């Protein structure tokens, strides 16, 4: 049933008959047939030999620990306030993730030892060796198997492996990244696609009509949704310390200081003074699969597979407790007299495993907000949406207390959270998703019914988590213009941008420099609703990539996404195009022409030696938008994931009658009313993801109760 539903959605996306896609989708995870001699050789290994292989694999872990001790003695560490610190906050692991990854790494090292000693010498290819090992349990009685089983029996909460739409794509079939000897460097791809901002502005004017009058809310909420569903986190040293892959001058480390988890992004162009040549990239934390078997690398997702506002509340009971006041059902906040003026709590008030969520130096006494996710301070757009839902929770708790004065803190908190999450889901699925996928495909997603089995694994696809969900970065401009201060009449009528800005994006990434007040957040909200989003394409604004000799404040986001896709073993773009489109087999560059504009395709030809090399994230952002914001391939990946998310929501246990009745009372809430009730805006557009217009009228907030 699930496959049939998905095929129906793909038919809408691409226009291909469902029957022609059925056979192809069955090959999403083709089980490679093993040669009889391979099966016989590996089956012939004794149980003692398998124990020995595991022990040898674990020896490499001990050698790695000795290297880590040397790195710490040499002060090869991530410094507060550094570029690597910014990147760490985007991929910050919690203690449970570190423990999961350590066990998964032991399994991977053992699997690699089997490959190197039992498969390679017998000319057994990596993919074939991995296929066998994925069905081979860890040896009975081994310490590693006991550790693995203990982990699987514990409550995992959000700690699960990403699932895969297509099988691993590694040089050795297990974990080895394809490097510059085969593929263009991640940084050179970003530089090759970059267009100077003045050229982008000229092109943006020509594209405005085609962009459907979307405002910046479409990108702002896309990031918020990503924070809810996906968080790949970086590996750590065995003592929990973060890993550094570049020296303090942002150049390559000496070979003796390279950690095995390092895959730094290296610039192949000699820059001017102040331009780094090395960007920290630490490979993503690994995850233990649903069975304690050998196998290839699977990455860990430190997030839940539900739209549940876990980025605000936290996705574990411990994290949630840190966000609660335990008074009248409320969340912690920085109080300013009323819920309309409250700001998020500061990190000092939450004590999240000793981490600050901002890239300030150790002595800095600056603003740094706290939430259930370390990415809350990634930029002011993000801070604003987190604040809206924090305020809404506390508003709901106050309303419920008035109506139910005998309710306990726990009753108030859980009831307010239930309503808050329900409002959030409806805004995402019924208002935001149609703008991203187009109304027809979004309706197909909402029409999906849950599969018969309730054992559907609560996992997010790797392709969604590190590629398709990241589309919004190409829609973010360098600046948010202060439309409140300047008046928006000229902008709305003539698309003339005002001369002053509320903030410059590159200055705010994990470093909240703004003087945050309730008034400032209202100004940001108003301007987001009234500033046009950039079109989703392969040209990122200069503030999110590196292109000049000025000292950067953060990583090159596109280069980072390319590197992470390779780290996670994603297949190249054309494989997903074959999966999602009517093209049975891509044979050359010309097959991309109906999906990617010619000028962009010409750039890709200059960057990549072959069409078979184009990375998924690059091909996805290069495609022409289909019926919504994104192109065909990302529409396919996003719709598949949101259909599964919707199915999981439908499988949740039925609410007690009082809770169902409570949710029904708040069915009137939508995005516009949510913003009205949690800000001081006088009016909001009916559709909060489109610019105000004659077809998208303003709602008077005084009339919203």
C-alpha cells in the first residue's frame, strides 16, 4: 500500500504512469545476488574466526584513542569563537549520540577488517562483501554484540539511523569517500556555481514574476522544519571532545595530526591574506541499525521523525525538562512583562550538557538563546520562529489555567504542548507544504493513509536530511531589509528595496549580534512577510558561501552540503533522477536538459568531468521549479518523506476524549492567526508565505481572538 501511494505521488510530480514506475521503485534497495563462491568462502569462516576478526577491528579503535591523546596534548582542538566552533554548533552531538556512534564505529571497524582480510584478498568487491555482512550477525558472546543489544533495548528517542532511498555509494562499498582524484572538490563546486551579488540582483528582477510572490517565510519555515526532522551530528573523540581538522591559520594539518574522522574541505585556489584554505569537516556520527549485524556505514539522525516541535521542546525527556519552568505548565523564557514581549531563555538558564549554543569567545558576555536544538541561534530567521512557538505554548498554558484552575503543572504543560504541536502540523502540512510542492502534490501527501503494519520504522531518509531539505539556503538573501522603518509601499508596488537593513546574514550566523527586543522581533517578522524570497536555484547569496578575500564568519554552506552528501554515501544526482522521473536510464548530459536550464547545465559541464559525477544537492538545486518551489527530483524526495511523516502522525494512539475536544477548539488556528496572537503586528497576510496582495489580503490582528 505504501509503495502504491508513493507511486501515485510520483506520477503527479513527473507525469509518468504509475505502472511504469512500480518496477523501478522495487529496485530502490536491490539485494545484490552473491556469487556462490563468495557465499561459500564467507560461510566457511569458523565462529572463532569471526570473534578474531571483531577483536582485530576493535584494536584499531584503541589505536585511534592513542592518536586522540596525542592530538589533545598538541592542542589540536576546536576553539571557542572559531570557524570550526560555528560548524560544530550546526552538528552538535549530545552525549547519547556520542555513545551510539562509538558502538556503531566499532561495528564498522570490524566490518572493514573483514573486508580487508577476507574479501579483498579473494577479489570480492566491496558492495558484494557489504551485502553479505549486512545479513551476518555479530558473533554470539562477543562484548560488541552485548553492547549493541543493550543499546537497542534502551529507549532510543530520536537516535535512529537515516534510511536510504538508494544503496550506499562509497569507494570501498563501506565508508571510503570518493575524493578529488575522482570528483571535483566541494569548495570548487561552490565557487564554480557562485554568481556575484550584483549579477544575482539583476537576474532576480527578471525572475520575480515567475517566483509566485513568495516571501522569506517560505525559507524561514523550511529551516525550522529541517531542525525538527533532521540533525546529522559530527563524530567526537572517545572522551567526548570535538574534533578539529584544520590548524589555527585555517590551513591543512600535518599528516600526523589528522584524525580518521576528518574530511576537511580544502580550497584548491590560493587566496589572499585572511582567506582560509581549510574548512573543518568532521564525518557524521554513525548509527547502530535495527539488528546487531556487520555492515557499511549508516549515519545517525539526532532528531525525531515526527513534526513534534522537538527542536523547541527537546526530543528526550531530559532535554524537555531543561526547557520547562514546572510552574503553571510554561516553558522557560526571558520574561518582559507579557507573553507578547517574552524572548527565548538564555543558554545559561538551561545548562545543556555544558554547551553554549553560540560561537562567542569564552569571555564574551553576549546574547545566546536556548531551545531543544543547538541550531536555534543559526540566524535571526530561526530565532524568530522558535520564539513564536515558545510564546504560543505559554499563551495556551495561561488560557488553559484560567479554564481549569485545578489542573496540575503537568496537565497544563502536556495539554498546551499537544495543541501547540497540532497547530504547527497544520501550518506545515496545509499551508507551507503546498507552496513547496504545489497544491496538487501536497494534497496527495495529505491523502495518504497509514500502512496496515504499525511497525514502520520511524526514520528520515538520508536524501531528505542532507540534500532535499536544504533547498531553502538558495532562497535566503544577504540582508533583511527594514521595511517597517522605510515603509513598504515602494517595495510592494515597484520592487524597489529600501536602503537600510535589519541585519546582514553573515554577521548573525550563530553569533546573535542584534539587540533582541520584542520590538526588534516584530520588525523582523513584518519584514520577512513583506520581502520577496530569492528563487530556488544554484546561485547562493554571497553571505552563505565564500567568494572573496574578506575574513569569513562561517562555513561555505554549499561546499559543506556537497561534502556531507559524499560522507553519507549518497548516490549521484542522475540515480535519483532515474528513480523519480520517466527517464529509465540517463545516458548523457542531454538527458538533464528538460530539468536543468541550459546556462546552469553549461556550468555543471565545466565543473564536473562527467554527468555521472554530479552530486545530488547540486543537481537538485539546479533543477527548474516544478509546480511549487523545488524541482522534480527534490519534489519526489520531499513528497516521499512527508507522506511517511503524515502516515506516522495517523498511526499515533487515539487521544482521550478531553484532548480530542481540546484540539477541536483550536481548529480555527492557522499561520496568520498564530503570528497575530504572538506578536504586536497590526495585520498579517492570509497566506503567511506569500507577499500581501489583492489576492492575499491582510487580516486585522485586532479581530483575532
